[in-house]
């Protein structure tokens, strides 16, 4: 991915968050103010933006908002990817962060409340069994290296596999294993795709709400741990923002 943050350091960060309940604790913690988006994005999009300055860093949190017809959070790949592209063009951030919750695999060492930085993004529900299109479907994107950030903030690292379902079919499971994923979400690869189109460096921070290969039903476990994960995010995201502020993207890694 490109390096607009390499010239003069990171000054503006755009944080993309799928669910309102994930975003609001952070909006409060960072004392951000909601902006009116109707002039910037015409057509009555449900997207919301919260902005402010943290230690000299311009911070924008964008959320895809509530589905126009059903009123629930617009989770999944399409809304987050559209929002990332459009808001990325408008805000020209030096860095995009996709923050949110995710399922974690205990076989890969994940525990509830852990915050993972993605090393790689891939899709597990885009099966196109034609040569080359098969690889396009998986759509692997290698994340920018952030070894220093991971070490200095004591975060965990792992690959993210994205799909448009909260549950996991046997076929999904097979593909998630093939993707060697530690974390399963519904937006990571889609935000990475849009960030890649824009050539803006992107990081993802995912807090584990449920153990996919555990014994509890996913929906129950997700709802039970949503607030633990949201508070882990509202602790970690500000630390990451302070850490990246003014640094060059290349400084986030040791190699
Ligand atoms: N039942 C929820 C719906 C949330 S959808 C509600 O009450 O609103 C799940 C959201 O959390 C998505 O944004 C997704 O990225 C993330 N997520 C958490 N655990 C997940 C898992 N096991 N698989 C896929 N996505 C998960």
C-alpha cells in the first residue's frame, strides 16, 4: 500500500467502524464532535462522521450508520467499503484504521477482549473456482508492516478472514483455515480493498467478542462480550492514535 503518511508524518487518521455501539465509547473517550455529512456525501447516505484533534492529530471516525430500511447498523463488506472509499477521497487521511469486533480462534491463541492487528486480509465467502478468479475471490491483501506498533503497545497480531456472515458454514471454515486466519470479521478485507484502491496505508484493530471454535453459540457470546470488546477498543484506539501521530508509516515497523 502507498505511503502518503511518509511525507511529513501522519497528520490525519480516518477510523472506520461498522457498529454504532463500537464507535460511541470511542467518540466519548476522544471527545469528538459529530459533523453534518449531508453536504459532503449527497443522496441521503446514513453515514456518520465524528471529528476532533488529539495531540495535534486530526481524527475522524466514520461509521456506515443505520440501514435506511431496517434501522440496524450497516455491517458487512459493501457499506464499509463504499464508506472507506468516499470518506477517504473527501478526508485524504494519511492512515486508515478499521476498528471493530471480531470472532477469534482459540486454536490460534485468541481470547475474549484481545485486540488484534491484522497482518493480512482475505475473504472466505467469495468462491470462484476458475483459475486466477479463485485467487481474486480470496483477494489477499498483505497489511503494512507494523512490528514496532505491535511490540510497543503489546498488541497481538494475526491474519483476518472476512465474510458477510456472522455464523460460519463448514465451507467458510475450510476457507478460513486455508486463509490461516486468527480472526474472523465482516469488514476487514473490504476496508483494505478500498484503502488499497486509494493507495492509503491501512491498519486494522479487532477486539475479540466471541470464540469461533469454542463451545458457546456465537450470537449469545457476541452480545455478552460486546461491551468488554468495545471498552478494549476505546482503550487501545487512542493509544494507537497517539503512537502514530507525527510518525512516518515506515516507522511503525522495525524492518
Ligand atoms: N447481533 C449483532 C450483529 C452484529 S454483526 C447486533 O446485535 O447488532 C457482527 C459485527 O461484529 C460485524 O461488524 C463483524 O465484523 C463483527 N464480528 C464479531 N464477531 C464476529 C464473528 N464471529 N464473525 C464475523 N464477524 C464478527
